[in-house]
C-alpha cells in the first residue's frame, strides 16, 4: 500500500469540493434558521433532548432505521424498501469505509475532505494486505448494492406500476437534474475505479472489469476523464440538492430529533413546519391515498403538492389546497416521513385574516350548568352524556345510546338535552383557535358543574377535542364504542349474537387515525354478529367525504368520495355498514345501497 | 287618523339605498349562495339559533336588504358545526359561505 502522488491532489477533486462545501454550508444555515425560528420554550426543550442520553439513543436509532434502512418503507413495499435502503445504506457504507481506509493506511490525509471519496485514485497496491483486500471487497460489495438500487430506480421511473405505485408526482426541472446526476454517480464511480484497478487494486467487481476494458482499450487515457465525470456528477447532485426533493435527506435527520422532542407545528412556514415541508421526499404516496383523489379529481391537492407550493411560495395554491383538505389524516398515516399534512393546513388556515370574528364570551351557560348540577348525575359522580351537534341531528343514535345506558343500569344524565354548545373542534379545524377556546371554557363550566366522573361522547369529532384540548383531569373522557365494549366485557350488557348478521366497521377518521381507537368497536360488533373487514381499514380507512375538515369542497365534489368509501366498505358484501360517527352515518345514509347504522343502534337492537 | 294599525318606519326597507357590494362579492366567490330557496332547514337545525337567532337563510336575506348589523350579529354567533350544511336540500356549503362572508368587510372587499 503506497501513495501515488506526493502532493495528494488533482484538480478533478475541485468540483466535488465545491459541491460538498455548498451543501454543507446550506444545510448548516438552514438548520440554524429552523432552530432559531422555534418558539423559545420549544427551542429549549429541543436543545435539552440533544444532551439527554435517552433521547440521544432514540434519535440515533430512529435516524438509522428510518433514514438509512427505511424500515417503514420495507413494511409497505419490499421492492421500494430495498431500492431506498440499498442506495441510502450502501452509499453511507461507501463513505464510512472510505474514511476507514484513509484512517488505516494514510491517516495523515484524513483532513482532506476529498481523500476518502477518491481514495482509489490516490493510492496503489491496496489489495496486497489482508485489511486492504477486505476493505476493497466491502467497497465493491456495497457499490454493487447501490448499483442494484439504482437499476431498480431507473426501472421504476419508466414503469412505476411494477413497484406497485399508481400515481406519482411530476418532477420539477431541478428534481430531474438531481435524479439524473444521482443515477450517474455510481456507474461513473464503478467505471473510474475499474479503470484504475490495475494500479490501485480492487476486488471482485472492479478487477474483472479492468481486465475486460484493458482487452480492447489500449491505453489509460480514459482514466482521468472518468474521474472528472464522477467528481462533476457529485458536484451537480450536491449543488442542486437544496432545490430538489433530495433535500429530504438532510432535513429528515433534523426532523426526527425534533419530533422525538415533541415539537409541534405552530406556524405554517417557520421552524418545525418548514422542516416538515423540506422532509417531504415527493414520492407521491399521498396522492393515491388521498380520499379526494378518487376518479382522478383533486390529484394536485395532495400533501406532496402542498409541500411543493409552500417551498415555492405560491400563495394562491397554498390557500386553495389548505382549504380543500378533509383533514382525514390518511396522508400522514401512509407517509414514510410522517409529514403532518393536516396540521400544516390548519396552521395555514389559522394565519388567515377575517373582517368579522365570532364572539362567544357573552353566552350565558349558567342555566345549563345548574340544570346538570341538579340532575341525576348529581354531585357524586356518574356519566355525563354529551350528544353534540351531529348526534342531535341523528336522534336515533341518541335514543340508542341512552337506552343502552339504562339497560346497563348506568347512572347518567344528558349535558345537552335541549341542544348545547359546539365542542369547538370545527372552529379548531377552520384555524379559529381563539374562538374555539371560548367555547371550550363555556363547556368546561357546564361539565365541572355536573360533578360527573365520566364524560360520554357518541361523536368522535367531539371526542377528539374533549380528549386533547379540555383540561378535564379527574373526568374520564370516553367514546361510546369504548364505553359499551367495556360494559359488554364486564357482563353488564348481555348481547344476543345473530349469526347471519354480517357487519363491516367503518373507522371514522377522527376516531381511528385521530384517537387510535380501532379494536374496541370491532370487539363490540363481534359480540352481535359476524365482523368482516373493508378493503382498506384501520389506519388506512377511507374518509366518508362528509368531513368538517374541508372548508370549500362542495356537495357534488364530495359525492364521488362517499361512493368510493362505500365501495371500499362493501367489498366483502356485508349486510350492514356500522360506524361510530354521526357525521359519517348521515353522509353514508344518502348514498348507501344497504343499511348504515351507528354502533349504539346495532348494540341496542341485540341487547 | 287612527286605523287601529300603523306602518312601522323602522322596519321598512328602502331597496334603493341598500349597498349590495357585500352580497355581490359573496355570490361571485360562492355562487351557490344564489341557489338558496329559503326553506329554513338551516334555521331549524342551527346550534347557535336558540341564543342568537342565527340562520343562514336570514343572513342571505339580510344582506340583500341592507340589514348589516343584524347580519354581523348572526355571523358572529356561528360555531361552524356544519349542521346547516348537512340538511341543506340544495347542497350549499354553508360553512364556506359563512367563512367567506366573515372575510369580507362592509365594502365587500376580502381583507388581507
């Protein structure tokens, strides 16, 4: 093992140096900006986690598993998983092994940035020692892995259906430049190392290739141009990286520690939100997943395009996309990076200026509060049932729920027998947080006055906001699906099972993805009939299309979404569609070809 | 002369003096507003109606009759719960209508 050049330099390393310093500088400035834009409390919290051993371990593990191995993608699609992890992990190993070689054989050169990258050009006879030949073997091995990933990537670009994607994003110009330069890097590296293999040494890949080339190429004149091309491809990739989707590589490495620290989106463009936007790899998985994209409509309103528009600053489109979304959260559920599309949109809605803002501070809730205080729930605990606006509109759910409560012998009373106030969730979704807080304060007054120990809700929209935004420390907030399942399990509700009854459960967005409740309603349904599953279910269930999340979607635009959700639910041909959300129920009833019932109604009939 | 009844001048609407700028802007932004048949389903279901008299039907009517104060009072009671949207037989997106109206000032300009 010896060095070929005393000065250890050749001009062809210059493009690489330009690229690496540009991209490192850009990312450093970006990182400082993002951290500086965080609210003070968040920043302190984040910086503290960086020195806490538990979080350091979590961060290292998550970055390794997500950024290099792409575990989530593996679970979703093996081919895409292999493609991404082979390129990411393979490239990472090439860099690490390159540095290892330099540290082992020429430690005084480690301070040169370019040396580990172009190691094979600067040294000779590496394979004559055992560690040298082993490292050369590993380098060839990982280069082969990366090349296999690149091959898959090229196939995917021309036939995306082979890897199981229906629709993908249209690439921007910079994305294309980045993509082609990325494709070029590794074949060029292979060529360059092969041409030099008779001097520097190589392994199972480079030495045979060198031999083959030497059979018909009579001289070494092509060696330097190839190294130049390799360096230039690296330079092009790194110089365009900040303006392409490949920015997700560095951005995600900061996103993961911030998410682990529990930082939330507070502004649609600054701090954590900008990090989420830059972490979007523009893969387009959210396009197929989005319930709005049925029949090829609204494809350009998926989260991936919101991120792109936020990066470009296209205000008109940002507003349009933000207002249209159903906030069902499916894009986040399928996203490999976990970009919080709905939260980005709500933050954007919250920035909007209004000439007129509602004011609920004048509402007098004392009559309602005194009514519940003197009711059957009394001061000594009991269940307070809040039907909410949507359940008031579907009185059958309210009747079934109260009937079940009576059958189980639960001491209960209604919070809104003659209609009450809204829970505040629709205002939150519209970005009008301050007004929602007023309603929350009013409702809290009533709940506190009742002295209940359980707040029962039959609407997941209410349930989510009561759970997350209300300071109800000693009051248990529970959705009726969970409450009734507990009553069935404890034997207080006796169910008569009807074997011919085929039921399918529709996971409402707010209950499933919103609150993580999937199993309890299914267990309850299994007690009354045969439970079948929809095509897409659990975290990937399809929004009914009636969501209050969307501000601008018209009834006509929502109809195909509802039909699509129904088609998905009826794949296994169930007799009845069961859901746990009055809004989903009201939406489905209009379009369904078979009965749609609330969970409480089905249970009440069989009790 | 006393006929036993009289015209109340306070509630008489002079359509010539009504400024329709806000209504016109609204219908250009939310054309569906024009399809309202005034059936009153929204009034019947409104969560805010018991304590504010809110009704989308009356909002649309009030806008065309220059009853701006009444309209603003009703709009500032809306909790966006979406019941009116659910029951509207014309499928009008009433929440979009209300939010759009809240963005307009008295001259019918979208505030930025």
